[in-house]
């Protein structure tokens, strides 16, 4: 399990809520109504092992690809089995909640934290997707970290 951020309040959404959230995210990504903002460089990275930064992870996993195209594809591939929790950022309590997911790439867990702002950023009604984290996890996740993976594991339908 990862270390908890003291600036966040977390909760587990219902499976139906997570599926609805992902359906809306995928719809926004597929029809082009989403503007993706990815933080390649973060202030916290100055004190972090470079191996666990967004920049390093993207360069390692997708060295010759456009970051926004990669993230659009990878966000569209998320399922409820990848969901870990929903967090409210105490630093920015008026902003929408962030969702935390994890997927495995090259046998390593990647920690994914996204925030979707459902408001128009232009006259064309674009939604804003802020990808705060897309980096190798500092600690491996366990099946117990995923509230909706257990059900799938019982049926043998999910791979980490």
C-alpha cells in the first residue's frame, strides 16, 4: 500500500459510481471534448527519487510517443478493477475530487491520479482532465488496495 498524503481525505466510491465516472471520462476522450493537462514536472519531484517521477515513467514506458496521445489512450483503458480510491485535496477543497488508479506496465505498478473538471474551458464545451500523477509506484500495490479487483479475481477475469 502507498503512503497516505496528509493533505487528502479519501473514500471508496461505489462500483457503479466508478463505472459511471470512467464512462464519462472515456466519452470525453473519444469525442474530443477533453483537454488533457499533464504535469511532467512537479515540485515534489525535487525531493523524490527520479525513478518515481512522471517524466521518468513516461520516457521509460513510451519513449518515442507524444505524452498527451499516450495519456489519452491510457486513461481510456482504465476500468473499475484499476480503481483504488477517491481523494479530496485539502489544499484545494473547491476543486473536484481526484481518482486514484494503478495499472501494471512491464511488471511494475504505475500510480495514476487524475482530476476531471467538468466545466467549459472554451465556447466549445471542453472538459479539463488534469493528470497529476502517472509514475512508477514507490511501493507495490496489493490486491487488497483495489476494492473492485477482488470480485474479478474470484471469477478469474482480471489481470493485474
